[in-house]
């Protein structure tokens, strides 16, 4: 797989990799794995939420707002 980046983006990746003590390839590889993992967790949470909704399990709006606020702070 190839990804086209601007010179500025490549430079920024090199700087970040250097600061983290790794190389650009490893940095991008780890970032891609992190993205895939986050996506899998999100999709599972959505599936779980839909299954609960199908069973009629809902929470009140105030509780949802409180949970959202905790997520934003967290």
C-alpha cells in the first residue's frame, strides 16, 4: 500500500517519529492499527446499543447527557 503525503506532512511525521524514538514507517503502522482497533470497538458498541434498543432498553435523556459529558471530560 502506498500513501501520498505532501512534503510538509512527511516532515511533520519525521519530526514526530524522531520525538517518539521510532521511524516513520513504524509510526504510521502503529497509527493504522490504532485506527482499526478504535473502529472495531466503535462498531461493537453500536451493535450492542442497537441490540439493547431492540430489547426496549433505553436510558433517560438526562442520563445520556451526563454520560456524554463524562466522555468529553475523560
